[in-house]
């Protein structure tokens, strides 16, 4: 058996040995000291420090005595060994704190202690959660703080931001990505609140090692420290190089804690089990499932519980269904169908498949379930009613839901944007750490089920853990461009200063390779040169650097730089003349926009599985696209989404790809608005609305009405109502007749009146003009509805004469009439709204030249 962290390899401790570890005084934790070798971050503290901590751990520390005014914010009465050891550093000092401790050892209480100290001193605390789902859970958990008179406010991308509430909040809860966004916009009225943070608690700081998110966390925390110098309290699962994280965050030795496995409430025994890999991936899933059931069965028979992690939401459901049949065949006593009270209790579940499953003692848990269903599953698992639970990896990062045994059935998963990828070592260790129920189990048991070829890799992981690496280098150009765009970097000296605030710099400085630091500096310098060469940054004669319009937009929309360059090229080359004077959509322009998004660097790793190729061909038809298979897949999903006909073969990846594409289309619209004009931006906005709602070009304007999506748009279109103007003309009675409920009809009509309602008055515009004569005319543009940013232009025979922008309102547009060579002059006035999916308003007049 192996204990990861402080590993026991190849031996199985006896029950007596486990008992002695449970009741013996805890081993001293590791503290980083100046005398330590800088690369030996697991070296133990001197004996005096160990003795002091051991002595402190021997006495009881009551919550009510320690922080009486916040006692009701905690769900327990006494701090455990680990919490007592860290308590003085958190409550009595002001230094930054870094604490590494095993999963389920009570790290959340350390976060809450830091928050309590901040609140007691009148400051604002920020809690950085690793997942959006966890921000919602913290909001619910921390109603305890609300009951004490402190406000908790969650700021995520899925919620509308109320700046005043954020500014007045006592506790802010954000993801790294939202904090990145807020700190980039810290000088705006909406996000100024972020500069008032007094204490920042980073939950699961080992997220630094995440391929896609680690760099974001790293640069965001470095930026926040430059903006407002908050106290940092960083918490992590067990990591070998905790001292390097402490060095990065300037946490002193007496505020740096490396709690080993001896601080786990229940010892953990972890192993690797292999299976025979076949040629059919679907069959392999069931081979691994049977292997997992073999491992958990003895524990479930002994009244234990098992948690099995699988790759996807769909896998949780399928695995639970198959496990129910297999457990029944093996006659494992887990079901509760004979219990009338529980049978009645399950009626509250919204998911019928889940309800049928829990009656057999088997459940599944994933982010797609309603909050109520997830809460009930968690409750029944804690109570022991559910014996076997299948879940995705998100549960490992969220609710503290331990089980006697944990099995990772799938070490690989399909990511819509990355293809098949290995589960990160951090996720693996986080999941295994859920094994062992305090107060119930003498030990927790955990297994990784994997192919024989991967067994060595996972055994090493269990023996040695994994050091936290910086992932900044992967997107260094993007992050450096963002800092320049914000103005935090203005010259080469600032670049050096910024680099030295990063975790990447600490890792390079402490690396075994003697040239690592020099190589990093050289790489950053080369990246800056590339930003200048590629047009994102400009350098003045004195060596100062600043962002160009291209660099500013790339930063504002969080684009990878190749994507920003592609969008810039498309926008710069899009002539307004390509837009027909009557505002009709031209398929080439629409197709070019979709292809630009499909070829974005953000989709570089998308792959098309063999089962999807025919469906992609059916959508795209015989067109000759110079695209690779992954780009064709993205393009097919976007085109199919525009009429709501996504093939079932593409459905599993369509949602993620579509959501990312909508973000990219918003960015493309901004590029077109800046470099091409409002007409092109409006076309991109209508295109995005079609992708999002699955409506045709004739009815896309209805989606500008708040509360009208594909379903209501379809009803209205069937009744001949295809624009907001038609909605206003129909009135409540006409909307009800089209199939809307009266209350809905009233709200839809009210929202339609909030949109612009344009009328053009041509005044005394001539019908004829003498050749060689000139008459200066004006067309009045009246808006009887809500105001919006608009672009106006006048053309004659398709050639642009005048252009202006306005926030309508009312305005006039000069339209000079010249009696030139053509015998007829066709004048057109176009009004477009770049921020709304409304079709252009276009009217024309013909003037005869005598």
C-alpha cells in the first residue's frame, strides 16, 4: 500500500499500527527556515519549533473562547490539531500565510479564521474559489456570516454585477477568471471595488499547476498584490514545494505550514490497479467499472460507502445504471426500496432517473443536476442511505463528502476543446483524498484504475506527490500584452519588475538548471519583441511601451494573440462597400466570420472523432473548406446552431463549443466595430444571436427583446410577427393570439418598447435634379423608442457619401444631391445598431437627372 505525501510503499500497516497513529501525538509539521536548502522544501522545522507546536496541539482550543464574536460562523466547537497549529499565525499576526494540508483535514476553517480577522478589523475579505460551482456553495454556507450582520457577495461571469453591492460587501467570492477580469478593469467604476480588498484567501492554491487556469491565477494574484497589497492566505492540498509558494507570496517561515499525512483525520491507503486494455473504448469503460466494483464491494458489504469518479456527466448516469444491475446480481445489500419513508422522501427529486437509482442505494452527482437534487444526494450519502455514488471530478474540489473507499475509474476524459486528455495529478490526489470518514473509519482506501502502461506514472504520483509548477510560459505573450494594455508595464524595467512578482520566476530561481533564470528573462524579452513586431505593442524612442488598438482589444476580450491577429485581419479587410446598400446579408461575409471563429486558437485542440465525420459532412455539404478536421467540426456546430439542427453526433460537445464561440463572436464584433464600422459589427451581432438562439435571419431581431429566445421567437414568427416593430403593432391581444400567455405578452410588449423604433423623414427631398445642379438635403432620423448606439450612413448608387455615429435620440444626416453623369441616382440611408441584433433600417429614394 502507498501513502502519498509521506509515503509507505509496498507494506500494509497492521490495524494496531493504524490505531497507534490515530491516538499518538501528531508528528511535527514542516516549516521553511532560512537555514534550509532552498530546494528542500519538505525539510522539517528545528526541534524547538516542533516541540512548541506539539505542545500547543495537546490542549483544547474552543472556538467560542478564541473568536467569541464569530463563534456562530463555525459549524464546530473546537479546533482540530492542524487548525490549532496555524491559528496563532492567522489570528495574531498580519503576515501572509501559506498552509499545505491533506484533503479533509479542515483547511476551510483556516480560510474562515482569516476572514474573521479581516472583518474584525473592518476590512473586506476576498475568497478565491477554484470553481464557479464552489462560489455558489460558499454563498450558501456563509449565510452564517450573513446572520452575524456581514454581507457576502458572489461575483461570477454568470451573474449580473451590481457594483454598489460589491463595493459594500464584507466578503467577496470570485473565481480566478473573474478576479482576472476585475483587476484588468480596476480603474473602471464597475470594478473599482477590487482595489479595496484587505485580505485575499486563495482556496486550493495548487491550482497554479493547472494547464489552462494556472497562469491566470498566477498573474492575477501578482496583479492584485500590486494594486492593493492585501494580506494573502493561501491554502493547498499536500504539495512538496510549499516553500516555493511561500517564497512567491512572501510568507515568512513561521507563517508557512506543511502539514503531512499525519494530520489527516483518517489515514489513507492508496494503490494502483490495472485492467486489460481492449480495442473498444466503450467496452473498456465497463472493464474498468467491473474492476471498480470488485474493489468497493467488500467495503459496501461491511456498511461502508464508496465514491467512484468517472469522466463525464453522462458516464455518471450510465455507470450508476450498470452498477445497480451488477450489485443486484452479486446480491450486495444496498437497496432501500422497502423503506416507505425514504421512498416518499425521494419524491422531491427532479431527475426521475436519479430517483429510481437512489432507491437501490446507488446515486450519481454532476454539475448538470439541479441544486436541490445535488443537495439531497449529498445529504443521503452523508446519512449512509446512498452506499455507492458516481461523480465527476468537480465533487472532489467541492463539498467535503468523504467515503470509506474511493476509486478513480477514469484517468482520461474527453474535453470538447482539448480532445482526450489525462486527468491532472492535482485532480487525482484531490479525489483520492476523499477516502476515509472521520469518526467511522480506521483508514480510508483509495485506488486508481488505469491501463498497465500508465501504472508506473500513478504509482510514482502516490509515492512522491507532484511539485507545483508555473504554467505562465504557455500563455506568456497573452499575459504580458494584458499588463501592457492595462498600463502596469510602461518600459523594459517594468517588465523585469513584473516578471519578478511571478511564481515562474521563483521556480526558475530555485531550479537545478543553472541557466533557468537567465533563460526565463530572455524568453520574456523575446516575447516583448514579438509583441512589438506583431503589432500588439508599440515602442517609443525612449524605450517606453504601450498597447496598440489591437493589443488593447486582445486584452479586453481575453483572446489568444493569434486569434486577435486573425480577427484584426478580417476586420481591416472588410470594406463597408461589401455590405449591400439595402443591408441584406451576404453569405460570403457571414461565412468569413464563422470561419474566423472556427479557426481561432482557442479551438486548436478540438478534434473530430470518427463517429462525427459523417455528421460534419452533412452539415457543411460539398463546400471546399481549407480547414482541418477540428475546425470543420466547430464550423459545423456553429452553422447547425443557427437553425437549431445540431446533429446528435455533435451534441455532447456542442454546448461548450457554442459558449466559447459566442464569446469569440462578441470579440469579433468589437474588432469589426473598431476597424471596419458599425454595419459589419451589427452583422456579427446578428450572427451571434442566430448561433445562440437557433433562429433564422428574418426573425433574429426578435431576440433583441429581453425574454425572447428561440421558443417564443418561433411562436411569434408562425403568427407573422418577425420584428420588434411587429410586436409593438400587435399589442397584447395580438401576442396572446400568437400563443403567449397574457402576462408574458405584457412583459414582451413592454421590453419591445424599450428598443429603438426608427422613422426616417426625407423632408423635401427632390424627385428630379438638373444636370450640374447641386442641392444640400437632410434626412431626419427619429427614434420613438429606447436609446441605443447607432451607426448612420448615406450612399448614392452604392457609394458611401456620409457616415456618422450617434446615441439615438434624434439626429439628422446630411445627404447632398448632385446632378452628375448618371441619369438616375439611388440614395439610401441606413441605420444600424452595432450592439443589438436588429436588422438595419434602410430606406431609399430615386432622383432623376434631367
